[in-house]
């Protein structure tokens, strides 16, 4: 039996149904679960002193491309919109090996952990030179985050009217076969699972209608979730109207890509009818505000989505389009952009944090397990030291996004300490950073 007590928590933002906020409390963790929250808990278990700290549920990242952590701030892609950005980067990504994939994923997941993230998805949609989804799953095991990898794919190359180069696309039968392989090898549907695999054709402009439909059938047969990009920018909408004769939401519905086992990334350009469709069907959205700004895609209608009842979580998106991997910064950007679009009362700091925690858990189908600090939930917690310069003078510790640190003091996943005193506790980050720098230099020099 493993136990840990968080002692003297100055402020605890629980995200429970009542929106409870607890002060001067202790939190007892046992065998990966939260077993008690209260004052003066009696326990001889090891403890963490959390005076002057805010404790929140761990943040949940619902969209990422971890392999892109090796291609940040690439010249030629820095000032491009989505399609031009992709065309610049595809040739670079075609040189990746399994070593590139795993190293990049370790760095990306460590960066997320330091920003308060305890659960991350990943959308890996290209597999050059023997790379496999297994590479990022191995990285997540090293870092210690709860992981939702998705087996992505591209099947329509430039010679067939698609966007990616032919060298990066795969045959559709092989794609479906490998989806089955990784699900059978790694997907764990049990409570408290540390790895759940999803099926994720890259986008409507890089795979066929048939693959979209077959992927949905396969995923439902295996009981796993579905993920893709949708309605990211104006080019995306124009492509859908020209090629499919309908808007992206209708295309998704026609092919079985709506439902409570589906979540779509971006959705910047959803219209009112598509928002209503997602609300009725229980379809989730991964909102990626920093990437949407970086690529000038627009401001997603998050306020309208939430008012309609759409499940919304946050995603950092790829580090080639963000170019950071900080989930706490995504939460702040969500708050700011909705106020820019809708006025100063469009979203509160607490609501943005709810989207970053409980919202993401609901999008990934884990709403009964993570995203709340409540008895019976998994012990995934972020501990923020509010005694530093960032929060000095703040009247409200729970307003973390308005005045607070951007890096956690401690991070706990499934009851295990992953970040301690602001540093990774599960691995020595220095050699991984050195390897990352070496690989990035090699890619740049070979360009």
C-alpha cells in the first residue's frame, strides 16, 4: 500500500460538482486514489508541505503532436498559415527516425508535466523510417504521465490531390492493420489506466472518405475513441465545401464521426448548426488557442460551444505551431481570447481552469476518474507555489491564470511524484535535452 499526504494546503480548487474550494486542508492519497480531503487528517504516511500553495486537479491535454517538439521556430514556417506551414515541414519530418520520435516525445511530455499537466493525448500521424506509435508510448512511460496516444494516418498524397508528399502516406489496409496492432498491444480500458489508445486519421484533406468511415467502424468494434482535425481555418472550410459539398460538421456526421467517443481538434470555424450537432451528439472539442493564434486560424467559439453544452478541453497542439508546450498558458490564452471576442465577462479564470482540468477529462472519456479533487478520483494533482513574485499581492489564490506561476512546484500522477520542487523526479532531463539539441541540429543542417 502506497500513501502520501498533502499537508496544510492553503487553497484547493476541487472542480467538483458544487465548485467547492477548500482552505487550510489536507489531502490523503492511497494506492493511486484520493481517499480523504479535510483538516487535520491523521496519517503516518509520508507528506508534502503545501503551505502557501494552491492545489488543483492535474491539467489535461487533449491534443498534441509530440514529434514536433524537434521542429520549433523553423524558418519558412514561422509566418505561414496552416497549409503552407505543413508544406514547409513535411520534408523535414520525412527524415525522422524512431529515435527522433521518442526523444521529442520525452521532451514534450516533460514540458507538459512542468506546466501542470498529468494526462496528455498525442496525435501521431506520420511514420517515416520505421517509426511507430510504440516510440511515444515508451516516452510516456519514462516521464510518468497518463497517456492517450492516437494512431493517426495520412493516405492521400500530393499526386492524388492531397497535401502531404507521397513518401509520407500509407496504404489504407496497412493503416487499419496497425491500428489493430497498437490497440491490442497497448490499450488498457481498466479504471486508472495509464494508457488508452485512440484511432485518428489526420484530417479530411489527407485521408479518404473510405478510411474515415472504416476507422470509425474499427474504433467502435474495439471500444476505443476517435480523433481528428476539423474546421481549423478558412482554408479547411473551403476545402470541405469544394471536395465534399458540405461543411466539416456535416461531413463528420455522415461518416460516423460524431458521438461521445469522438473528439475533434481546433473547430475554430464551426457554425451554429455544427455547434448544436456536437452538443446533441456528445462530440468533444480540443481547443488549441495558442496554435490558432500562431497560425492566424482565428478564435474558436468556445463561449458558444460551452453555452450549448459541447464538451471542451484544451490542447497545446504541436510544438511546431505553438511553439510552446505549456498547458497553463493555454488556459490563460483561452480566458483572454474569449474576452477579446465576447467582452470582459465572457470567461472567468475559474472557468478556464475547469476547461483545462475537468473539461479535458470529459473530452477524453475520463470524467468519472480524473479532473476533480474528490474522494474516489485518481490522485492526479498539480501543486502551485503561490509565494513567489508572480502571485505577490494577489488577493485570490484560485485566480491562478490572472496572477500565478507558470510552472508547478510538484506534480502527482496516480499518487506518484513526477515533478518535485520544480524539477522532473522521474528522469534526469539533462541527457534527453542534450540528445534533443543534437537531433535538432542534425535536421537543420541537412535541410
